C-alpha cells in the first residue's frame, strides 16, 4: 500500500512555516528542560531516599517537584500548538493509532501530580515514608515520556501506519522503530543530568542542602557522559540519508549539530569543576541547539512525504502578533508568580 495515500490533506498556515518551526524549537527546548528536571529530580530523590529515607537532599529536591510538574505541563502547551500547525496531519494520525496509550497520559498527569503533592506533604509533615508516592509519580512521568517518544516517532513513519489494519483498537506502538530506544535513553540520561543540576544549583546559593552540590554535580557529569553515548547510538540508528545530513551532506545541519555537541563539553568541564551556574548556562545552550537538531531529524525523516515549505500560506499576520503579545504577557505573569512563590517560601 502507498503510505502517502494515508496522509491527510493539511490546512493552510497564516504565515511562513519558519515562524512556527522556530517558535516550536524554542518552546520545546523550555518544555523538555522542565520535563528533564521533573523526571531526573524524581529519580535522584528516589535513589537518595532508598539509601536513607531521611536524606535531606532527597527531601529538598522532591518537595520542589510539584511546581516543576505544573511548569512542565504548561510549557508543553506551546510546542503542541506549533506542532499541530505544521505537522498536525502526521501527529494526530499517530496519536489516534496509539489512542489508548495517548489518553493514558491524562490519567498519568493527574495521578502523578497528586502523588508528587502527597510526597511533598508527607516530607513537610516529617513523615517521609519509604518514597512510594515519589516512586509512583516518577514512574508515571517516565511512562509519559515513553508514550510521547512512541507517538512522535510514529508520526514520522507513515509506512508504519498500515499496522492499523491489523490493530484498529488504538493500542499501536512503534516498537520496531530503531531510534525509539536510543531516543528515549537520550531523554532519561538528560533527565538524570538535569536532576543533578536541580539539586546542586540551590546549594550554590546557600539554599537547598550543602551536600546537594557534591551529589548533584557528580550525577550531572556521570549522566552527561552516558548521554553522549546514547546520542551517538541515536545518531547511528537514524536512517542513512538523515544521519548523513549531520555528516557533511548539509552544511547548515552539520554546523548546527557540531555546535550542539561542542556546547556539551564546557558544560561537562563546569560540572567537573563543581560550578553549577556555568554548567546550567552551557547545558541550556546545548539543549536549545539539540532541540533544533531534533527538528531537522523530524523534517528530514518526513521529507519523502512532506515538507512544511509546501504548505499554502494565507498571509494573515494578526493571529501571530496576538499570539506573541499573549506569550510575552503570559511569561511576565509566570515570572511574577514564581517570584511571589519563592518569596513566600523564603518568608517561611
Ligand atoms: C510530566 C509530563 C511530561 C513529560 C515527562 C514529557 C516529556 C516529553 C518528552 C520526553 C518529549 C520528547 C519525546 C521524543 O521526541 O522522543 C516530549 C515532547 C513533547 N511534549 Fe511533553 N512531557 C510531559 C507533558 C506534556 C504535556 C502535558 C504536553 C502538552 C500539553 C506536552 C507536550 C509535548 C509536545 C507537543 C512534545 C513534542 C514537541 C515537538 O516535537 O515539537 N508534554 N515531552
């Protein structure tokens, strides 16, 4: 069967596609940073708690996670908007084929959020327990990441969609995808690294716990090295024409990839020198560049079927202007709320 026949006809877009791709890369970079902190912070706190249920770093990290959870969800909305504008006719087909798993995300979000709050409450009430709620919440966030990796890889493989005719029940998974495991591991190791930074950064400013700096930076450097290995695996698992774009076939993509990789080295060096602020700045730059690399992987994988440059453009700028204005107001409101929140916490 010709897989192209399964791809729905896309709607026209109001302005040139580069706007949506660029904003998608930017907002996805923010979303994935927060998702990394959430999952990695949970894993780190859990690990420390299993060694000592009263570990102060575990308590400090895990009680800050409900806020990160809320921010991760909020910052997921913006890339979702841009994804559906450009790639909705691929993304929604994939989400529908995996509908049962896709809808489970909502249950995991609600239950995971509750579990994080219950953990926070128990820690603050000096009844930390064995970490069952933290474990449940972290497990659910790991599952959410896996389901998303599944849907986002399947969207770029219309040839896999024919599986629907054997499995119309909405439980399709993209398990034969060679990039799925390295892609997911890339997320898990990145999460561990960001969880380490999340423990170390407050310690650097005299908050959190003093041992958080030592423990956090050790986790950051170890996980970043594992992350590099998972990245190499992901690269070689890509289809050859996609991989070759980063090996000289496209000057722009090769340069972007080289910059993204190069940025991880100063981050690692700062990690070894136990400088969390410098490590955070370098790693944020690396995440943004890698977010661009990921967008290139998607468009190169989809290129036999579709290019966003082919979408009809209506030339209506007003929705974009309204969006950018609302984004600016929204970000300012968020910054204000976070400042108020931290101030209240400090006042105790
Ligand atoms: C705890 C919750 C969450 C976690 C751990 C999480 C994690 C992830 C991960 C790992 C990916 C990348 C998957 C891949 O490409 O292999 C991803 C992508 C994405 N997530 Fe989340 N996510 C969470 C919640 C959400 C929510 C609630 C939304 C929407 C409101 C959302 C929207 C997105 C979108 C749109 C992408 C893809 C962006 C793109 O490809 O351009 N996420 N997320």
